[in-house]
C-alpha cells in the first residue's frame, strides 16, 4: 500500500467515524424526543442506541449495483431514516 493510499484510507476511516457519531447522536436524540412525547414506545430494557450501532454495522455491508457501500452513496438523511 502506498503512502497516499494509506492516507486516503485513514482519512475515510476518520470521516466514517465522525459520520457514525453524528448520525447515531442525531437519531438517538430523535428517539428520546419521540419517547418523551409518547409517540414511540420501546420495550423495557431495550437499548435503541445499541440497535442503531448494529444497524450502522449492517449498513457497512450493504452495497449498490456498482459495489459501492450504502454509507458512501446515500445521503445522511437517508441513512438516518
């Protein structure tokens, strides 16, 4: 792996980590808001944040017809929905 390729890979990893934190934080807050308004009911001891993290991991494996990951081709709002 060349230095340029390694730097690009490191940059993508950092960008994905930031995007993951932003998306999970935003969606977690939305879930809390919906629960407070009693518009969303979750079972006792259910961790919505763990479910979000599991969904993020699953999305890393989803690809489009060209083999690009969903996280790179979808916009942030689509990922959050």
